[in-house]
C-alpha cells in the first residue's frame, strides 16, 4: 500500500467519479504504478533512493513532487486503459520522462 499517493488524490487527479470503482481497485493501480516507477528508476525503495546528484527521493517523509506526479500519471493511464488491447498506439508520455529523468540511476 502506497504511503505517498492516496486513492483520494488519484480520484481528484483523474476526475474519477467516486462511485465508478472501488477504492481497493484504485489502490491496486497506485501500488502497481509505484512498483513500476521503482523498476524504472532502478531502486529497491523510494524512501532510500537518490538521484545521481545525491538528492533524496523522499525528504521529511514526502516523496518528491515530480515522482508523485509520475505515479499519478501511471495509475491514471492504467485506469483509462484497462484492457489489454487498445485501438490506438500507445507511447511513453514525454512528461513522464521529463519528471523522472533526474532520478534515473543508470
């Protein structure tokens, strides 16, 4: 369960009607997005992760705003594209790349 992004924040970000789906399902999307972000950034734990310049990903218990936004974008995209087949070709969002590039440990 994510300690950085709440279901309420995802609902507000995605403008999801509070009756459209369960909070448990939305938390599953948030958890999957956070897990995906950890893999993308190649860190085991966001709480101990750092950018290449030594900036911590979490400061005073708060995940950097750019990484929170990245989690929200991934979770929202998962919500909007719940099916395995999409009639439109999907690409990596350039804003996601811009938000996460300083944190990628490669």
